[in-house]
C-alpha cells in the first residue's frame, strides 16, 4: 500500500476531520483501509449529512464533492447494468427470458450505454436516482413474485421506468417501514 498524504487545506475547506477524510479515502479506493481502520455508522451518517456520501440499504454512493476530491469518475452505467437482471425464469412455462446483456462491451451493451448517455447527459444525481429506483423495483418485484414480468433493459430506459417507478423512493423513506417485523 502507498503512503497517504492528508491535504490539510482541503480538510479545512470542507470542515473534515482526519478520520472523516480517511473514511472517504477508503470508500473512494474500494475499502482499501477496512482492515487497518474501522469506522462507525455514526461517522458515515455525519459524512452523509455533510453531503459527501449517500447511504442506501444496498451500498454507499460517493457524491460529486467526494468524486472531485479524489478525482473519481464512477461509471454509473456499469453499476446500473450490473444490477439489472440478465435473465428471469418463466414461472408458467419452462426456460428463461433474456433482459439485458451480461457485459457492456456487447452490441446491445453499447446501444444501452448510448441511450443512457442520451437520457441522463452526465447528470450524476439523476443516474444515481435511476439506480436506486431499479434496486427498489427489483426488490418490490421479487417480494411480490412478479420478477418474471420485468421488462428488457432497453424498454426500461426507452419508456422511462426510472420515472414510472420513482414513487418507490418515497415509499422506501417512509417512517412506518415494517418490512423486518414479524406478524402473528
């Protein structure tokens, strides 16, 4: 592992502590410090409050401030494509149905990237929102047993399913979320 230089002026500018900087450094570099440096959820929430990260149930997103600080260009299209199911099983008949390419460097993958770029035009927040909507849509469809009715990735982008299912974002923020409770 390389030496880590802590830019004190940057810390002062963003009112970060050294620990917060090291947490961001670790997150920006694929959790490189997790074996050497521990941090708590309270510290992550503080970084979210300061606008450096966005915490979801599935993962932690780096916000533009953090990406600029560490010169990161996270490819959100690849994240979206990796989340999108490649195929789903048919429940009424045998076999499965293809939904998206396995890799971005295929013919369909390149077409999807072009469509993604056209729709989102490098708007990071809109891309992150689309990823969150997809995650919630998949979770909702798996829970209800409707995953076999998931549309192809091309149709998902063309018909604006990221907008159609955006209501799931509001539902996931509900203060009355009883998902993990058992009922008699």
